[in-house]
């Protein structure tokens, strides 16, 4: 399966950006997302319950 990594990155940035207002620790995750390799990005997405089928390209 091919993943649209940039779309996934944008959605994760939105996800953690929104969470920062209630959970300041989300700022660390946001920083990781911005700099993550495609493999790490997929790992972060899975860990946070994202359905990767939504990003199949």
C-alpha cells in the first residue's frame, strides 16, 4: 500500500496542534511529526489510531 505521506503529515500536525491547547506535551509530538521520516510518520500515526487506509494513494 502506498501512503500519501504529506497528507498524513498535515493531518498529524493538525491533530497535535489542536491537542496542544489541552495537553502541552503534544508540542513535542508535533515537533517529531514535522521532522519525521515517512516510516516514523506512519509509526506515529498508527500509535495515535489513524487509519492508514484513509491515506492510501
